[in-house]
């Protein structure tokens, strides 16, 4: 019971002062001059004032509030090492039992540190979880916090946390733990394909070792070297980037006896391979309306170095005009097609015909160039069907189709074939989804017979329009019309000439994204996403090997023609091996070199500063000689008292309470107050009347 007195005046305070102040002055003057009856007048004035002030005794019934105590449990992956999970579970159960004995504590259990698929980096952030637990609690009701963790907390403040209550940390593990890890010191994100990339790494040991250690270097899952490193020293490393796109560089060391884990015995670097400028040789025949279409496209691509020659005057033409007035530069046939032909990534013949500009032997060199991995594109016009066609040269062995000699001059809409709807070069071309396609017509097709490779576009009368073929290690493309410039000029609305021409050129130059059969995998957060490009109707499920060695099977669903997708959510961090048919891929899921595994040795140092700043403590759950959990006693303390001892931890109690009911007892209410007032006034009147 809480008794107090309150005043509830019958009239407002200004009027009360207006009435009582003059009367009080008169009464005090009477007392000062010792007038007769002054004491009775003063007593009557007090009775009147008490009646007007209306004093009331209040009896409040209050219920005390509980102090809020947060029990923060570290469930990060480093807590799965050794006996830490068991120690954590035993400590949580024991503390809940002990805290349950105290009715003045409201215990909130918060589990933190679990990886989230939306997170890009895995860190143990216990203080963020603690802040969330106390978000709706007034500062005066915070009784304290107990953390059960291995001490590897990445958001620990350097001083006191944002609450005024004891913070206690109970550390799992033991103080004789041993671990060795490897990490990249310098790992560029980009590298030139086929060029060495300089990197540095370091092997670190908890025991400050300085001896040698073998480091296995793997690129995209294949071991390429074994480096000899010195523990504790920064070591140089050179790796050749094998291909464009994402490349995975992995360093690995053997596990030593007694190590906590081998999870951090591997380090990953993701390097995007960038090709140097691609060299393209464009040879145009006689000038025509679309001559500059290929030139303009290739010149606009910053990744392409273009060498362009146009044959304005064939050698057999003799009209007496001086040579220096007809040509800007001599055509360096030997330099281009003999000495430096291997330097070109792509050769394009745009409406070119054999007119003795190139010696007949040079066509053999071009065929050999294709067989050994080169790329050739024939942009055919009427010349391809004529007597001087390059198909009548030794180049014929590299060509996917021979001309029939027929030139079909007929309006048509270029259309995708069934294969073309799935092929990466033509799949999803802008405007191809409607019938007729939402682009302009062409008016000429060159007839061919016995086409090889893949016909991905068709022209008039369903004749082949675009052929893509492989010859040996190289690739050949053939566009059997010279009307593509109509799209570039915007005729009848134009068409996707830039998109189509660029895809053709990059497919010929073996751009990975345009491969017909391709398997890629990528980690997004804690989700493994798989993408399969194929010309088949159903590639079947993908087989996955997780970092721990488990095998999974994931169904691939059709996303669009020629593309199948699949995904799987996982809690494992590391390299996943994905296979489908004869194709394999690697993907790293989760944060690369996650801070969670950068240092897995349990420690008391990170939490010592914030705990001591609040009067709390940091101690291990297990002794140095064993793994049995020993819990400290829990003692409720006042805000000014000590909060920790050698074998106990203190939690603050609060003085806050909730008002449930109030009882009122007026002192001058009813007949008692009226009687006292009449007695005082009557006594004064009686004395004044004598």
C-alpha cells in the first residue's frame, strides 16, 4: 500500500488566493499586535483554508514490473565446430531454469547469427539482435543481457553498448584451440583472358608458425599448380585467366592434426575474365547499298579492332588510269592472309568474289585458319551464285553450303526456324514473337544446296537464310542475303540488325554466353541458381555435389525456348559442383571468404570491453581441461550494486510498477469537515462577542 496526500481545491487557485491572502494578512497582523481573539481568528482561517483546499488521502495499489533480461544465443556456423553446439544448448537450458526462479525477471531468448539468403556477407551480429530485443523496453526496465557465443562477434562496440545494464558473455569452446587458415591479401576482380594475373595470399596459424606449407592452386575446379608458401608471410601468385566471364580461383592447404576446422583452409577469389580487343578483318567486294552496315556496326563496338578493305578495282581492269589515283592503300594480301592471319579473331567476306586479288593458294590458308580455330563469315550477295564465287576456290572445304547458281528476287519476311527459336544467336530477337515478324521485308535470297550445320533463319520459300556451322576447331557463318541494310535504313520500320549481326559475330568468336550447349551456375545469397542452354527438348535434372560431399538432384524447368532453369536453397557455404549430361560448372554459394570463418578460434577479447564498461563479465563455459559446462549463479542486484563476481553474475531489478487502483479519503469531506469548520468559526464568534 502506498499512501500519499493530494489537494483538490473547491475553487480555482487564483480565486482561492484572492480570498485567503487578505484574510491571512489580517490574521497575521492580529497575532503580531497580540490583539484579543487573534489566535481563534487564525485557527478559524486555517479551518476555512483546509476546507477550500480539500485535502485527500490517496491509497495507491501498484503491481511491480519485471526487469527484461535478454538471453542472446549465437547460432552462427562457427558454433557448429567441436562441442560448441552442445555447450550452447546446455547453457541455454541451464540459464532458462535458473532465471525462471526469479519472478522479477522477464527473459527473452534471441537466437542470432544464422545466415540469411538475402545477406551478401555472413557475419555474427549479436548486438544488432540485442538491440532488437530491447527496442520496446524503457531503459529503466532493462535488467541486463547474457550472450552465449564463441566470442567471434563482428558488431561488438569498442565501449559500452546503448543500454545501462550489465552485459555478461559466456564463451563456448576452450582456450587451447588450434587453427590454420589461408586468405587472399590482394585479388583483383578483373583480368585479361590468356594473360597472367598477379595476386598475393597469406597462410596464418594461431600458433605463430613460420614453416613451409604446400598450397594447391585451382582454376575453375582444375588444379593448375602447387605453391610452396611460408606460414605468416605474404606470398606472390600468378594465375592465367582461361576464359571470359566468371572464373573461380581457389587456394587450398591440407588440414593439420588438431585443427578446429578445414573450412577456412580454402580461399576463393572470383575474377571476371575480360578479352582484349577482338581483331576483325572485313573484306568488301564491289560497293553496294549495304557495304557500310558491317563496318558501322563493328566500328561502334569498343571491344573490336577493325581492319577493313574494299576492292574498288579488280586487277584485270585496265583503263589507263594511274594507280596512284585509284587506290588509297595497296591491299597487303601476303601480310594479312599469310603472316598475320592467326592474329585475327574473325574474317568477314562481304559480297566478295574471286577476281585474282587473292592468290588461289591464300584460300587454302583461310581454310586452314578456320580448321585451327578461326572464325569466318560469308555475307553473300549475287556474286556467291556467279562464276567467280569464292565457293569455286579451295575455300569450299570450309563453307557450310554450296551455291546452286540461283538468285531468288522475291519479297519475304526473314523468319526463325524451329532451331533458330532455341539457338542463342537468334533466340528472342526483337520482333520475332509475332507472325509475320515485326520487322521489314527483304527482297533477295541466294540459293544453296546441301546446307550443313544449323539453319537458324529462313528466307523466301523457306530457303536457308542464316547458316551456322563448325569446321574443325573453328566456326563458319553464312548469311545468304545482302538485304540486311534495309533494317539498318529503317525500311518499313527496320529490324534488329545490330542485335543479329553482333550475335553472329560474337558466336563465331566463341563468346561463352552464345554457346548452344552451356551450363552455368551462380550463387545468390544462399540460393544456388542453375541455367542450362541447350538445343534439346529436355536436358534432364542437374546433379549437384555440395561442399560437404552430399549429392543432390535438381529439376530444370523450361523458362524459354532453349533455356532451362533450376534453383536450390542451401545452408552450406562453399563451392558447389553442378553437372548435366557432359557439361559441368562450378559456383560459390554464400559470401566469398566469409568473415564468419576468417577466424574460428573462440576468444574472450572481443566482448571484454563492452562487458566491463557495463559492470558485466566475460568467462568461459568450459574449463581449460575439459568440455563440461559450468554456469555461474544468478543474483538480482540494485542499479548501484556490483554486477559480477568470481562465480556469479548480477542482473538489475527495476523500481517501475503499474498502477492498478486508487482509494480516496477526503479529510474535510462530509459532516466531519463541516463540524470542524463550524466549531472553529463558532469559537471565533463567541470570543469576538465577549
